[in-house]
C-alpha cells in the first residue's frame, strides 16, 4: 500500500512550469547566461567564452584558501555549462527544455538517459564481441588440433609410419656428414617438426580435434548465413518432393543422414565416426526407425550389463543402498 501511494503521488505530481530544474543541467541557472552567450551563438563562440572564463576562474590563478574555494566553485559552474552546450545532442535537449518547460518527465528522462547510457556505438560493441568470440573459437580449435598431433606423434604406429614417409621422401637427413655441427637436441627438434608436418598432411583427424576450418568461425558463419539458409531450404524441399511425395528409395547419403538424426549427433560428433562404423550402421539398416529402436535398446541393455559387472559401479550402488539419507552441502 505504501508503494502504491508513493506511485500515485509521483504520477499525480505536477512540477511548476519553469524551464529550469534543480539537479538537471545547470540547475536553476541558465547555461547560456553562465557562459555569457546566447542561444544563437555558434559552437565556436561558446568555446571561446568558456576558455576566457576558465582562465579567469581556474583555481591555480588564485591565492588563499577562501579565494581558491570560490574559484573552484565558479570553475565547476562554468565547466558544467560548457559540457552541456559543447555537445550537439545535449544542447538540443537543453534548448528543447527551455522551449517546453512543462514536459518535466520527458526532460528528466532525456537528461539521465544521456548521462548513464554508453557512449560507444552498440554496433561497435557487437562487432568487437563477435570478433573476440571468433578469435577465441579459432584459438581453441588450433589448440585441440595441436594436442591431437602431439598425442599421435607419441603413438609408435603413427610415428613409425611418418618416419618411413620422411625417409622415402628424404625429408630427414641420414648422412652423418651432413649432420655434423648440429647437437642431438637440434636434430631431434628437426625430426619432430618433420614428423608432425607429415601427420598434419597425411592423418585424417575428425571430430572436435580436426584441423580448424575458416568456415567454422562465428564471423564467417554469420556472413554466409543467408546462403546456408537458402541451401537448407532447397535441400528440405527436395527431400520432401523425393521421399515424402514421390516415395523414392533412400540412397546411401540419405540413409546416413537418417542414422545421424536418430542418434542425435551434431556435425562434429558424426565426423568422428569412422567409415567402418558407418558401414556397420548401414548393414544393420539403422535408417529404419524400428531397427534403430531395437539397436538402441540392445546398446542400453549391454551398457547396463557392463555397469553391473563394474566393481566401481557396485561400490556406488552399495553406498546408495546403505546410506539412504540425502546428501547435504552444509549443516542442517
């Protein structure tokens, strides 16, 4: 009730019809009068008047505590008036207030909106934000890819294969005479660099650790979004026409798409599935919903059986059975 009463008082309050208000702009003073200029004066005239008064009332130009205190107040008064009149938008709002003194709430809103609103263009903020996200996205992708290469180079099978390719293509020096003058660490670093380069060129890394592509960056995705949308609409219309209306048989590509859809895999997850596994999915005819449901039920049953045989899972189940009280994160 108290809040409602205050709201009614605020709404019903009618301020006096006066162009000057305390707490806004120059308060009860006219900013033009403070600087000794008129509404018709140009921005240059206002700046000239401000510089003249600033030299007069600058605290450094006065001696004594009382004189300095008075100068500080006058200097602040002049600076406030100039700050309002120097900006074209702020001056326009102030002129409108002088010409329309009865629109108190509108003047109040415009004054404080201009004071607290960000000065930076929103478009710039959005562009910078997207750029930062894109840069971080690309950096993380390269870090994941580098981690995958560093891991594969330690796997004996891949390392030996890369070493064989390097020797066949004579990318690694075998002649000891040519290696003279180089330390073992330098030779090892050169070999590692060559082997990593071969893995990058020959190894097909899929999924979240694949080589970064420029089309994955957020900026590029936003730019090509209209094209992507048009391609999707065309593809969807073709799908409906071919398979829903004309009842054509699915090809291998369409079958794999349905399997991916039923498994709820995104593009990155689906790319990590190797060709042999995809062939197995096709052999099991998982593009058929009823076959996929049976396969899913079998996989869940197999997972439960494995968990039942797991000693860790058994210990967790035993703990839950023996401790039926709920877990808490603080004193009761």
